[in-house]
């Protein structure tokens, strides 16, 4: 995983008013946690951070007024209407350190014919990985799978150094049988078919 370099500033103002002023400057308030240290309150450039967070579990190489830190995103808050970042929580990490993260699962391929549905029981797979080598995603083939088939956590191939942080028998993906036509719809079709016959009988 490549690192994304971002410059940050220490933040001394708190509260809603201060946060609004920060966002007006196209910046985002954030907090860094981890390693038993006190939380570090920072301000980050909004556009750079937004672009970086497009990559799940991105490794951020922070320059906090000359002090270098590594961090990964833990949580972010967005404006529900406009979608801009309102706040971000970051976890401090070190090279060689193991962290538990959730990595997105991407299904590839086509199911067996029949109109069956693929259910993502887990959209992301919990794993333990070195902080500087977190996979961006796991690609899982569902080619030709039929109704009733499933993919368990143990079926997903993991890169070297990455281990499951969930029960190996946990279902990640499963194929659901296509739903039969609803009885109400069938009854309505039967009524429509009977209507012309009834009309002909009335005319006779």
C-alpha cells in the first residue's frame, strides 16, 4: 500500500463554532488516537483528505508542523446533504505494527443462470495486517455459483502476513434462489383472464 502525504496543523480551538470556521477554510477537524498517548487534535486540508479517503484503510503519512506520524482512518463524519467531510478520527500506527481492519470484498463473475441473487452478508472482511501492508480489497469469484452456494471467510485467499479476524466459517457471500411470483400477482392475472369469458357469457 502506498502512503499519502498530508500536512496537518495542531488545533487549539474546539466546539461547533470553531469547527464551522475550519470548514469554511476548506479544512477538516480531526483527532489522532493510539499508542496510549493523549489524543492529538489537528486540522487537515479538506480536498487532499477527501481524495485520500477514497482508498479504504489508506495509510496517511502526516506532517504535523514538522512532526512525522503514520495513521489510518477509523471513522469519518460527512454532511448528510452535501457530502463534505465534517470530522475524521485517525488511528496512529507504526511500521511493522499489526492492526485489525475491515477490507472491502468485491464479487467478480456471473452467477449460474436462473435469476438468483447474490447477498453480501459481509461487505468487508475483518483481518489483521501490518499497518503499512493493508490490502485495498479482496476479489472473490462467484462465477457459476448456484442457489444455496456460499463463500466463507476461509475460502478467501489472503496475502502473506494477513490473517482473519473473524470466524473462518463466517459466511461472506451467499446465493439466494430467485423469488417465485407473488400469489397476489398470480390471482390478479387469473381474474383478468376470466373477465373476458364472463363478459361473453353475459352477452349470450
